[in-house]
């Protein structure tokens, strides 16, 4: 059985895969965008993997798409084993793409689909314990805390010279758009 932990969007994305593999043995916990720590008792008694929309170990923690678009030339998805810390378990596989001129919502769509592809491709080897396990290099690890960015504040770019990377990192179709102040009026920046 697959025990899936995630939000509504990830559950929608993975629902067909979960249904197709509902009788898998042994039981496996799959998390994707799950905002809580998985209990140690579950980690000890089950195979536990996580789909993280960031390249580990550099973009561990919260809001990895934002940080990758803001700072990097590429972004990616990591499939990894869950251990007792946040996003620090052994890496099974990664998918990487150049950030180019993507917005956060465009990156999210590509990285979410990449996560499903990575899980499908590696599922059998995870179940039979033959999946590759690459230990994360702690010297490259950076953990982003939930408090490292306040999106309500960050999207107000003010009266500044617009950094294109920040505009793209804050542009999430249908959810949020960066705001710039011109004179004494605020304008949302939306992609064309």
C-alpha cells in the first residue's frame, strides 16, 4: 500500500499512480509538499521517500522553487529517502532544468511532473531495496526556513530597479504576482 502525504495539488497529480500501485508490497510512504515532519515511528517501520521541488542539498527546506529561480541557473526536483531531519536523506534521483526565463508557476508545473516521473522510474527499485542511495554532501547543504521569506512583503518590490530574477521567482500564476510602485500607485506585474 502507498501511504501518500501531501497537499491537494500533489494528491491530484499522483492519484492515478497511487491507484495503480495500491497493492504494492512492502508498504511505502510517499510525501510530496507535506509541511510536517514524518513521525520517527513511521520512518522506522516503512520505506519513506520524499519528492522535493529543489536540488538537494543546496535547496533544502521551504520554498525551494523561489530560491532556485532567485539564485541559480538551474532548478530541479529531488527524490530522496526520508530520515529524521528535513530534506537530508540519501538521494535516489534528481531532475534538473535551466531556469531560463521561467516564472515560479512554470517551474512548479515542470518540477511537479518531473517528481512523478522520478517516482515512476525508481518505484520498483525502491520497493525491492536496490535503488541507488547517494549520501548528501553536508558542506553544500543550505536549509531555507519558512521564515526566510514573507511573500506578502516580498512581492512589494517598491520603487526599485526591477531585478528580473526576483520578478520571475515571485510570479505564480493565479496565486501571487509581484507589485511595483510607480508614483503613488501599485501595479501587479504579470507575464505577457
